[in-house]
């Protein structure tokens, strides 16, 4: 797959409409690389003019900030802002709610002002515009799918409907866990918890969350965040449901329904 780099386009005097912010997980985590590829294939299919920063993209600084290292966060953020401002970036799409929240809400204070869109909202826009038309009676017809609300997408940025509207196009049965929307339960990875050992307790948060999915007899758990992907997948293992319940990102479900993967 040929994905253009901002640096290469700049040498040609070109500037894409959208910067696809891949994020650390989308770049380096083997599982979430599949999401990156799926979303890029969708962008290619609909003819979106986009590019990535590639090796010039650094961590947004979200984990450092949540862990309390404001100095490191600002170092990482300022470097990214200087890079993006140098390219004249105006619009950013990312599949990571942590990147989305940080660039959208915290970069403006440091001089980074952009239109930032999470990929769930972007996918909804593509569907509304008729650019993505998922097959009727496809792979997901009749499947029971539940959506896990990402904390930084839901409670932090009030994005609840876009992911669900995307899922409703799959011709599947969308079921809700008892903790959803404004009362959604964290997967257990936010606030830099992903990078530390679990604290003392009787049960992992990821297991508790997966048990809620089991209660509604979900066959697929849809996520829209790389951290949630890791934790919910762990939840299937912790509950012994690894074979019965599959965890997919929204982009993977759309790409599969479109016959792109």
C-alpha cells in the first residue's frame, strides 16, 4: 500500500486535505497495525486526499501527561506542533481517542490549532455522504455486536452516536452493555494505567467489562481505541471466551463489510 508522506508531498509543493495521525499503537502494536491498514484502505477507496508524517510523527505526550510528567508532555507536544505547523496542517484524523483528545483539547494552549476528527466520526461522515455503502446481508448480518465506549471519546468529548451509527449500517443487532454511554466503564488502560502493573484488587477491570459483554450475549465487541482493543482482548482471555467473542475496531468492521480486507 502506497501511503504518501508529508515530507514527500512538501517537496512537490503539495499539501493534502487531511493528515492521518497514526499514533504509537497504530504504528508499532501488531494488533492495531491492522486497524491502521484497514482505515487507510477505506481512505484510498473513497478517494480521500491524505498523508501521514511517518518517522516525523512523535508520541502526542498523552501517557506522560496522565502519569504526571507535564515537562515531558510539553516537550513532545511542542515538537509535534512545530512539525505540523511547518507543513501548514489544518485538518487531522486519528483512530486513537487519546491522540484525538490531546491534540484537540491540549495542543491549542501550546500553539497547535487544528480541526481534529476521530475516525468514528469520519466514518460516519463518509457513510452519510454515500461514499461508503456497506453490503446488505454481509458478514455481520444477524450478529450481536456491542460497542465499548472509550473514556476519551465518550465522557471526555461527548462522542457517543457516531460509532453506533456506523455499527447500525452493518445489518447486525446492536446490543448495549449495562454500563454504556455517559455511564460507560473504563477498559482499565486509561490514565497511563496501560504502562504499569495492576493494583491490588479482586478482579481486573477488563474482565469486569467483558463480563458485561457476555451478559448481553455479544458475539463481537467493537472498540474505537487501541488501548481498549488490548484490554478487551485480554478480557476475552480472562473470561475464557477468546473463541466465542471477537474484538474489532470500527474501521476493521467497515473495511470487512466493504470487502477491503
